[in-house]
């Protein structure tokens, strides 16, 4: 046997065109969803300190950015509302005049034919205690009372024209409850994205600034423990059975193993959310000259796709659609 190799894997790496034709994973604009924040009463967009390049939008800047997203060929935009007033039950969430519902209506009119207009369905932006549900007398998050609020919120969002509801609250039975409420009112075509394996993560830190979160404490009685892999798969299977059209794993980079297992376990599309802390880490390191920003963005997104995500929510969606390959 020759001391030189017969099989030469480097042959497939020799030039940019060869590497390109040999690449197993693609990253396309249509696979990217841009999360956007819209703040009630804002005249001009307002920067978010811990997320350089991301803003709280005014209604006008929201529409403009959504048009850019459509122009860039993105798969969708995911809307989060930041209300002026909050209360114990999150009344702004299912008020047709609430910031999220008003913005949804405007966006559907603007870009509803070009991409999928999506809305976050959760109470945390609307409650004065910052939890994703309503509280019982003991101060615990009340699962079933919260489901009733979610049903009402789902109907308000569907009436505003939302094409896909992002169920991010992590209440048990939320997919079935919301599907039932929508179907009863004839909203059979509204898609449900279940944040199935949503972990109680420190990487949501910058998002809390983005939505002016009022949360004291943590969400560990409803979001998952980062040590659990099997439970993530179980959540995804439950949600698929309850009628989720798409399931999600969140955050992305720290949970690529869960993403792969979920991808192998379900038949519905699987999405991943590259969250605010993942964004902030790369931006901060790049701002210090410690990391190649473009390379890190593309590599992180490619890794999430490789692990099994059919689509990715990312604050870099617009930029990545242009950077691609
Ligand atoms: C809940 C929600 C959160 C995020 C998306 N939806 C916050 C949380 O669960 O605490 C975080 C997204 C991010 O960090 O980018 N409505």
C-alpha cells in the first residue's frame, strides 16, 4: 500500500466553485424569517442598546422594513408588540386596537401577498408582571386560565389578518386549545407554529430590553430546563399531535442536538429561533474586532440549517439574505 492516500477528500475542497457545488446545506432567503418589534406611540424607530442594528419600530418604519423583507425574498416576518400600558391579564393582547393587532393589519395590507405575516402569541409583552400567562392567587402562572386568554388573543390576531401564530407561551395544551378556537370561528387557514422546545434561557436577555419586559424572576415553571433533550422531543411530538403545522426549537445554537432529534422525530416542518443573545454575542465580539462578523453570521445560520431547521428566525435575516453563500 502506498504511503499516500488513494481517497482524497480535499479534492472536493480545492476551489470555490467545487466547494459550492459540493455543499450539502443551502441557505436561502425564503428560509429566513425576520423578527420585528413595533412599539405603540413611537414616531421614529428607537435603537435597542443590546442589539446593535435592531430597533423598536414605529408603524411607518415597520412597514418600510417589511417591504424590504419582501423585496429581499424572505420567507416571513414575525411581529412582536410593545404596548404603552400593561395590566395583570394583558388586555392589550386581544384588543383589536392593541399595538400588535393594529400593526398586523397594516403589514398584511402592505406585504401579505409577498411573504408570511406572523405574530407572536404570548402575554408577556402585555402583562404588568411580565409573565407569559395570567397568575393565580398564589402568584403561580395558571395554565388553563392562560389558555382562555390565548384563545381570545388568537382570534384577535386572526381577525387582524395574521397568517401564522407563533405560540411561544409554553402552556400545556396551547396548540389544541388555539386550533379549536380558530376552527370554531372558521379560521381554518391560519397556521400554527408551536415553540415546542423552548428553553428557559439566559440568551433571551437582550430581547427583554427590546420589549421593555417587566419580568421579575424567571420562567422556569413553564419554559424547559436546558439539561433536557428527551423532553424537547416529547414536547414536539405532543404539539404535532395537537395540530401544530410547524414546530420550533429555541434558542438555536446551544440546542442543535435537540433540533436534530426533533427533525428526525416529527413529520411537520421544524424551525429554529436564533435568539437575541446569540445575535448580541456575535455583534459584540465583531465590534471589538475579535471575530469575523460576516463569517460568524453565515456559519451560525448554516449550522442551524445543517442541524435540521427548515427555516430560521434571525435578526440577521435581511442581511443574511444578501450575504448568502
Ligand atoms: C416570549 C418570547 C421571548 C422571546 C421570543 N418570544 C422571551 C422569553 O421567552 O422570555 C425571546 C426571543 C429572543 O431572545 O430573541 N414572548
